[in-house]
C-alpha cells in the first residue's frame, strides 16, 4: 500500500516538472529566442576569428539565420497552441 502511494506521488510530480519546461507565452518565447541569439552571435564571432574573410562572414550569417528560422517556428507554435487552448475553453454552441 505504501509503495503504491509513493509511486503515485512521483507520477504526480512529473506533469509539474514538464510544465516548467513548456513555453506558454510570447514573452517566454522571446526570452528563449534572445538567449539563442546571444549564443549564435558568440559562435559567429568565433567563426570570424577562425575563418577570416568571406567564409567567416557566411558562417556568421548562417548562425544568425538559424535563430531567425527557429524563432519564427517557436512563435508560430506558441500562437497555435494558444489558439487551440482558447478553442477548448470556449463554450460549445
């Protein structure tokens, strides 16, 4: 009996932990995109030092371009999930 109760309590914690790593608002999405952009610029600066000239510039642009694509996808997904959540909460007609 006690072992079953402990197992059930552990499984009740998993959704709470999952909720911590879920992007729910546009503000959270923008903060994540900002962090990705900082990392991409740092990586791009390293490419500019490692590969001087046009090769480094192209790799820098590839790093920052990936953030644009990923950020757009994150924002689209947040918008879609919010619309679906709003649709579920709406009263049935």
